[in-house]
C-alpha cells in the first residue's frame, strides 16, 4: 500500500502570497489531519477532515483553511503569508475504526514552506 | 496553554542502556496516549500507544507506562540502539490528537 503523499515537498513564497498544499491519504483512509511543525512549537494541530467535512479545528487564524474531496484527498491553503508561517506542514491519515475514533495516524513526509 | 508537555528537549543515552522519555499532560479527559518517532526529513511514525484503562503497554524494546493520577506517561526503550536516535513526540487524544514539542534522543556509541 502506498503511504501518505504530500506535494510539493518544498516551497518558497514571499510575504503576502497564498499557498496551497496537497495531501493524498493512504487508500481507504477517510480522515486527514494537518499539522504545522516548527522548532519552537513542535507539532501543532491545524484541522481534521473526515468525509469532506471539517471535524476538528486547532487554534490557527482564518488565513489557514482546508478542504477534502470525495476521494479523501485534502488541500490546505494559507492566504496572506507571514514570515512566521515558515514551517514543515504535515498531513496524516487514519483508517476508520469502530466507534469512529481515529487514534493511529500515518504521516506523510511533509511540505517544507519557506516564506521570505 | 500546552496540554501535552515534554519538558526535556533532548536526552543522551549510552548504547545498550535504558532510554526514558517523559511526558506530562493536563487534560484529564484524554483517553488515549501515543508515542511517535521522527527522523529528519520524514514524517512522524507511530511507535506505541496506551489506553487510559491500562497502566502499561509493551512492544518489543518499547514500553509505555501511564500514571493517571500524576497525569504522566513515559516511554522506556531498552536496550537503546543507534537507530533509536530521533525526535520522539508524545501525543494525547480526546476528540483530536495533541502533540508535545518532542524530545531529541541521542544514542551514544
């Protein structure tokens, strides 16, 4: 089975621009979560999508948004980029479990975004 | 406010010895705890988990201990091997997964 894939792997943008990152989950996984990893803050939860609906959201400003498509692929968008948005953005997918809990996540390699 | 805390940013352990990574949490509603391992340029990989109804879970060289009254969990790796050098993230789950900031483990030859 192919793992979680993320594109692009690396990206350089300038302040004020917007960016869209893509994540393809493992086949059969319907839950996709996004995280931001920075050296000072570790892994911070952005949002989770399940069956095309946002199920949970972290404490990030509205500039960060996402969506999920019917094939479970997900995109994350950041508008009006700021220098502090430079980070590794990780996507993780989870298999459906009994009771709808999604504990075990499988991470992609991440997209490293640099904002200049 | 950090709900999952890993207070040691880094830890160095001699090869063959026991590595103990610690994690504290504040939310008593967390019902599932996980440890992830991350190598540079790769996403985190799931290592081991424990449900709040247990106090210990073992998988090979890895054992996770949970002390609910202290809101503390720890990951024991024994014996430590060079390939264990990585960043370890503790995570806790209620309706979403909250990660700690990670502890970088160095296994010394």
